C-alpha cells in the first residue's frame, strides 16, 4: 500500500511539473518574440516561428516538455553556487536556475574547469607545486557543486551519479546536476586522484584543455608544436583507470592524434563534451570527418557546441564599425559583449533599458549596420547546421547538444539557458522526430554513460 501511494504522489508531482513547465515555455516563447533583438549587440533578431506554421509550436513544446533536455557543458564560478547571491537567483550569467526553468532545461553537467599556463610563462606549472594549486581549485569547484545541491537548493536540483539517478530526479520534478572535469591537469601525476574525482561525482574527464598537459597533446599543438605526439604514458594509465571506474573519456580540446589514440585505447565509448564539425568551421578545436567516424566506431557521441567561434568563422569588424559600436555601447552604458561572462552581462543590461531607450539603441545599430556592414552574427540555425552535418555523417545515435554557457558559448537564438526551447523548435522545424530529438537532447549521452558504467563493472569483476 505504501509503495502504491508513493508512486501516485510521484506521478502526480511529475504531471503537475509538466503542466508548469509547459506554461513556462509558452510564456517564455512569447517573451522571446518581444525581446529577441537583445540577443546580439549588433544584429537583427533571430528569425522565430511564423504564426502561419500550423502546429509547429505545439509539437515542439510537447516534445520539449516530454524529453530530458541535457546540456553537457556549463562553466561556473564557485561563488555563483555558494555565495549569498547564487544560482537560485537570476544572476547576470547565462546559466542559473531561473533561466534553466524558463527554458525548460532539465539537466546539466557542471564543468570542473582548471586551466594551466604554459611552462614558459609559469615554470612550475608541471611540478608538484603547480599540480597542487590546480588540485585545490578543482576541489573547491567539486565542493561548491556538492554544497549547492545538498544544502542550498536541494528542493530544486539534485546531483546524479548514474543514469537511473537522472531519470528518478527528473521524474520527481527537480533539475538534474552532473559533474564533468574539463582538463585532467588537476590530477597531477597521482593516478589515485582519478578515483577521488569519481568519488566526488565526476562522470566525464577531458584529457586536455588549451595547451598540452601531462596526459596528452592539446589541439593548440597545431599552432605551438607537439609534446607527446598524442597521449602520454601517464595519460594511457589514466584512460585505463577511467574505464575501470566508469568515467567517460572526453576528447574535447584534445589534438587529433590524442583523440584518435584515446578512441583506440579506451575499452568504453568516448565522448566529445563540447565540440563541432571541422568541415563546417575549420578551427583546431573541432573534429574532422575521420575523427567523427572514429568516435562513432567507439560507440560514443559528439555533443555539438553552440560556441560561435567553433560554429562559424567570421571576419573581424572594421576599425570604423568597432569604434561606432563602442560609442553606442558607452552611450547606453552597456558592457562589451565579447568573451565568457560578458555576453550574459550585456544581454542583462540591454533588457533593462526602458522601451524608448531600447528603440533608440536599435535604430542606431541599424544605422551602423548600414554605414559599416559587418559579417552577420552566428545564429542558432548555423549551430543546428552542425547537428545536421554530424547526424548525416555518423548517424542520429552519436550526436548530442551542449552550450558551453559562461565559458564563451552562446549564439543568436540560444544565448542563455532561458532560450533552450529554441533549439527544440529549430529541430522540429527541420523535421526531426520526437524520438530523434530525445536522442539528441540527452538520450545518446545517457546511453553512453550507462554503457561506460556497465563496462566498468565488467572490468572490476575480472580484476577481482
């Protein structure tokens, strides 16, 4: 009897949550129609659905509220989780819980990111002292996520360690937090820290970031030259340990050779937590066709990232256009809209302008566009082009979605978590079905996570 009652309460809670989510999405959509021009500081608004498209909005909304929408890469500062002003409030950040709720984003991976300086700039970066600094920074971020989910907002968001946790938490009407480590640098040269990071909640770990480290070569080697010509001897040990424990191997930021070697070395599927297609945007951070096919062969998934610089290459603005835009920003007391964090602050400031001031600002932007034309900004449509490309090349089962919010991510149309519904809307517009969108929005990543953990159990049994 108790089990029946508990189940009915859960179902009723989930039903009420879906109704609230649907209502929020509808209100958010109409708000976006009004303020969409706030997305880009120097462009026309992203084209929204025409009212003449019968049933498109309702189909997209129904799909969006039904599937688990999972973003695999969001950066953060510990203070935004544990400070007096934190993610329970609408901060001037691309991600926060109010934005997450407004956009219908259900789950995210918090990124435990710690960078490293080049050895020439900081000679002790790859010594015990440098590793210890990085380790302490990583632990601070792990602790912040744990405190936020356990003490500050446990009624709103919960940390998941397994796919079963993700589905349970979502069914209970709460948001889902997961943890990924961006850059293996904080591991130092201590293999036992892989287990420590697993115990702290890490469920993926990227071998590198920008710049080579003790595990592998970074994509930046195309500019700077190579250190290991792929994965280092210690990096190979780390991949083995990741497989044993059930942590997904993440090859975002890795060099092509590092990525290809990781795919061959790993006994479990690998992921690229936030990358895009090099065929559409030729930058070293992206993956070429050979890499994408190798990722598919591993059974893994590329989480296509909405980072404008990885989606489309654009020409720099002319000096005249740059000066004109700076002048108009200063006139309206708006911050520069470039770089991690700045885009979110710009958008927040822009939305606070009175209607008449906003109209003046838009008019002046149009005058600048006419006098000093620039490349059009990167849009949601450009981003979904990468999803289309990857799906056609490696199949719907190997593609997912990520934002890199508050780490430089964002495109016109999906510039913060409150606009997440726009992604589903564009996918529906392009003809993707509910089952396909479910895979893209998290199903594929969760399948890989489940498989990685299953393989880990098999490895552990063989080692007993």
